[in-house]
């Protein structure tokens, strides 16, 4: 097992560090992911309506497309916690957004109901998995006095996504078509995926998996961004009996 006082010290340092550019960058990148998720989820109604008119679908066929999307959200959210605990918050954070981006983009090229259902289900896996993992990562990096504030600000990005969905449904779908609307969700999300690569793994996850030296390095990175001088002595990274 790891040295418990050393682990507690790292947690205390992470909780005590002032808010800095690092935290705001994490919030922005995570929030943009939430925004695109909300936009995609809420614009599906307008997309399905346009698809139904273009392909001459009946109400049952249209509902199956919506059901496939919701099923993906459900199973993505169900699996994300276990995956994040096993493989890391950052890894799953990136993977879910990449899955969403790829399959949302491919959805724009669908030529039949079955293909669109499958692609929306796969995109939903990424959507459903991204939301809880983003919240976890923000809360685990947030200093204790500001944790609630940062999580609330993260969730506020859902409202921005709602506004974008309304604009896309009103302006883009009728004039440029549902395929362009889907591409508008996929391409910006790919940019967020690239930006997320610069974010470190959660120190709390690293500590839980016995990777104390890596956790120490990340905490020092956060402290440096906040202008805090890290302790000269680092917690031991080797297991103790």
C-alpha cells in the first residue's frame, strides 16, 4: 500500500491551490464538450424531422432513430464510470469525444434508416460517456473551496448548447440540410479532442492506482500554474509494507 500520510498531503495540496489559468482551461475545454453534447442531443429532433421528410419515413421509423440515439446515451453513461476508474479519466474523456465526433460525422453520410440508427447509437455511446467523466475530472482537479462553483459553471455550458441547437434547428436544417447540421457538431468536437490532449490525468486517479510519482508531478504542475511554490520534499512513490 502507499504511504497514507503522503497521499493525504497530495490531496490537501490539490484542494488548497488557488484557482488559476489551469483550472479555467480545464473548465473551458470540458464545458465545450458539454456544449457540443447538448447541441447534438437537442438538435436530433430537427434532424430526424428533416430526414423523415426527405426519405418519406413513417412515425415508427422516425421514432426508431430517436430510440437508437437514446440507447447509445444510456449505455455510454452506464459504462463510462467503470471505464474511467479502470483506464483513467483523461483517456476516457478523450475517447468518448472522439467516438462522438467520428460517428456524428459519419451520420451525415447515412443513406438509409438502419445505417443512421447504427451511427446514432454509436455517437450516443460517446455522448453518454463524456458527460459524467467531464464532471468527474473537473471536480477532482477543483480546489475544495471552489469545487461547487466550477461544477455549476461546467453544467451551465448545457444552456449554451441548447441555444446553438435552437439556432441550428431554425437556420441550418431548413436552409443547408440535416447533413450539414450533423457535421457542425462533429468538426468542433474534434478540435476539443485535440485541445484535451494537453490536459494531465487526475492525480486522484493516479494515487488510487499506486502511481504516486506521476500524481506528484501533476500536482506540481497545477501549483506552478497557480504561482504556488511546491514543497521541496516529495512524497515517497514506492510502496511500503
